[in-house]
C-alpha cells in the first residue's frame, strides 16, 4: 500500500520521520551531510554563540567608553559653569562692596556736616538693615516734645536722625566723632523715645570715629555701634 506524505496527519508524519531518519542518516552519507548543513543554517554552532557573545561584550565596552566620555564632557562643562558662577559671584561681591563704600562715604559726609541731609534716610536704612538683618517697613525723621525737660534739663524738642520700625525698632544717631558724653546723651534720648512711643527701642550710633571709652560704654549700655575707626580720645 502506497501512502503519500500529504495524506498523513502531522503526528503520523513526525512518527514516520523518527522511524526512517536514523536509518537514512546511517545508510546515506550524502543525505547525512545535507541534513547537517540544514541544521547548521538553522541552529547556531557553539562558535557562533561565542562570537555573538564577544560582539555583545565589545558593544557593551564601547558603549561604556562612550558613556564615560560623555560624562567627562559634562563634568568639564559643569566645571566651566562653576568657574563662570564664581566669576559672577566675585563681581556681585565687588558691586556689594562698592555700594557699601558709597554708603559709608555719603554717611561720612553727612556726619561731618552735622546733620542728616535730604535723601540720606534710605542710605541709613540700608546700613541698619545690613547690620541687623531686618527689613524695615517704616522709617521717618523723628521729633518728640519733651515738655518736662527730662532729656536736656529744660523743655525742648528731641530730634532723632532716623526712626526705623519692625520686629526690633531702632532710633539712629549719625555723628562724625562719638565721645563718652555723646553716648550718655543718646541713651537718655532713646529711653525718652521708649517712654513716648510706648515701644521697645534699640539705639544705634553710626559714627566715623569713636573713642575707646565711648565704645566700651556703648557695649555696657547695649547701644549698637557702627564706627569706621576707634581712637584714644
């Protein structure tokens, strides 16, 4: 009985291959080599796998090298930006220093003139803000009437170069040279301001120069002091 491959089911065909293929491979060398070529084309050999793995390894190493190069480039770029930031920081420091020096010069001129001139209120405010770390919401040139004469011994108007109001309230005295008597006088003025305004007041003196005794008395009395130089007398 002749049976064609097309008439067999897949299972029957596989069983037939299993039965006939070993004998055919043993008996027919040409057929055996043909089958081996087919298998070699379909399935990779051990050498093929090893070459493939080596190629993958090389690709990975190359990728790592490139990634490292990219990281190094970004690191160099970061270093450049850091240098630029440092330059801008130095420029900002120079501008801050210039602004501070300009304020000191204007305050010095004002102090040498014996009074706070027009427009210097903002400079005094900036100076005290930098010293105290506060931002004042109210500033004004302050006059208070001492009807009882407690400050000067006779009734008089008591003048303050500037009053600044915030969490801590300041009265400011700007002078060219501060001596012991000036400190004691300003202490009476600040105490009078506390009484009149019914607020805690922190006195601060801004002076071109101050004597050693005046500086020590400021420390004893709790008066803040900003002075460019300390002298003997």
